[in-house]
C-alpha cells in the first residue's frame, strides 16, 4: 500500500511552479557564467567561509561548513579551485559523497556582505603535495584537497541576509537558554560512555589543539 506524502497541496511540475512563482527576469536568467572571472576570484579571496553541498549515491544530501583565513580556497585558474580538507572528526561525509557522486555546490560568504557567491561543479579528491603545500597553515598542510572543476558561477542577491539581519548584532537572538553543543551532542550520541562533560572536554581540546 502506497503511503501518503508527509505534506499537502504539493507542486508536481515546472508548469505548476511557474504558475506560482512566475518567470525570472533578464538579469536573473543571464547572470550565470561557466568560469571564474576576476570578480569571482576577488570575492573568494575575501571569503573566510563557505558551505559545501554534496549528495551520496542514494540521492541523500549533505551541507558542510568550511572556514579559514580569507582566501583559504586556492584558485588554480578560471576553471579550477581547491578547498583544503583539514583535520576533523574523521567522518569524511563530504569526501565519501564526492567519491560516489562528484557533483557539488559551493556558497561563499563574506562577513558583513549580503551577497553570496554560488559555484557549482564537479569535485575530485586530490593528495598532490604540490597543491596541498600551498594551503599550509601553522606549518601543517591539509590532509587532502577537494578540487572543483567549475561549471556554473553566479552572485546571489542579499535578500536572505536582509530578512534575517544576519550581520546585525543588535538583532541577534538571545542564546542564554539554548542548550550547549556538548549537551546536544551527548543526547544525540545516546550512550552511557558519552556524557555532556566528556563531550565538553573533547570539544575544548579539539578547538585548542586540532584546528590544523
């Protein structure tokens, strides 16, 4: 027996979608380029943070934050860039997804800037020392590099940031009652050997000793 979908009044076709949302204007339709021009490269050189989106062989998606000093993404040329893969928790979700399905989406952000840069392409995992050494920080090269062959590149407008007031501290929500990261992670792990206290200590050590 076929189960009912979890939501009602669903949109099932592009025609329905356009009936609701309309068609894009001339600028929106024509703003996508297939390479990194100097404007895109300058944006990335000022960006200390990006979100990497991947998908596995089953079609399940994942979005992973990546951050370092501005310009941490190494641009090889107008068609290729490399994201350093620093030390982490060894889950390697993004890396494993790329190995099975190489399509990726990148969202570059600059603090205080509402516009974001979106880059879509095909990813590869490299361990070439020539690339990795150029991304050395504090004497440590990244373990691997995520090379991306650029297919699409375009600037995304600032509406989401203006609505959310993300860069305006006076509008930030109060977080005093928010459960700590350690509490959330311990609850999700749900094993006797992992407690809020042990997670807190592990996080402190990780942030102090294992950033690079």
